[in-house]
C-alpha cells in the first residue's frame, strides 16, 4: 500500500528539526483524514515538511471532537486499530520522542492514547525487549518525579489558610507519585520503632543436705534466689512463695507458685 511504501522509503527520525508550528485549518485536517483513510500511517505523514507535530494533532482531536472522531474513522477505514498508533516495530526516533514526552511530564498512558504514537501495550513490549529503551524510561520517570517535587514547592508556596487542607491532599499525592516513579530516591522510608530490650532473670535452684538439730534427721533442702530482692531463700520456709513474672524462670523441679510444702 502507499502508506507502507512511504514508511519504507522515509527514514525513522525524531521530531526535532521542524521549525515553528502548524496552525489548525479545516483543509489540512481534511487532507490528514483522507491520507489516513487511504492507508497511510499518521506518524509517517506528520514527519513531512509543513505538517503539524503529533502533539498538535492529539490536541486538535481533544479540542475538536468532530476531527477526533473523523480521524478514528479514517484509521478504521485504512485498516488500522483505533486503540493506538500505527507504530509497532521499534524505532530509535519514536523511542526518543517518547522519552522526551515523558521528561516533559506526560505519562505512558497519555502517550499511548495519542493516535500518532505506539499504543500502551507496544510501549511496554519495547521496554521488555529493548534494555536501552527501558533505561530511558527509568530516567524519564525520575525526571517526572523531580517535576512533581517542583510542583509541590509551588503548591506549598501558594498555600493559604483556606486552601491548607486541599494543598495537604495534593502534596501527599505528589509525594506518593514521586515515590512510585523514583522509589530509590523519593520513596518515604518508614522507620520502625526500636523494640524494647527484654531482660530475663534466670534463677538457679541449688540443694543442700542438712541435719535437723532436734531429730538428727537429714533432709535435702532447696534454696532459690528471690528475683526481687536477690536474697537466697529456703523453699521450706513457712509462707515462702517463688516470686517472678513472664521474664523470670527457674530450673524445673520447684514448687508451683502459691503451693505449700
């Protein structure tokens, strides 16, 4: 088809080098619609001298719904998808243009919705298949994050008591947005509170063989330190109770707390 022959003959270049801007006119819009309906790819047509930029055509479509609808119908008549641009194969010039638009603050969703640019799924496929393009996208996201921080400064400077709450909401969103686009630099790191140190007291029970001075009977007597006073006490002392809490324990074999002997 004529559009494919033109695409093969025309070099793939970026948008730079086109002086000035082309203003809207009904005649120019009609010629664009007719060429796209004939099967030519819009992004190739727009690279000719005297043609508007893709951004201009996208803006014309938003500002003039009739032109946008006519352009979509022309794309369908030319056998092309109405969801995205006709660019499917990777092109350094198109990739550079995507990078520049990201740096200027546009999202990939907005770029993919431009009828002169690759659709969103194509852009993500390029990111997956071309490491250099992915690096440029990461750099572009970081630049967008810095733009968000600059906008946050402007919002904070312009805040007033009447707009304080709205400004707070906007600044919170911009902080989140910057953190998503450049997490290594702008993501807010949460600081976990330091856990209190747990002090455990270990009580060692020891035993002695003692002789009753009255009966002469020899018995084994258990001694255990009091965790509160630190004094070693006999467990057979009347009313003796092993004091302690969740962080104190003794060797097994002693009486449970509160039991008599």
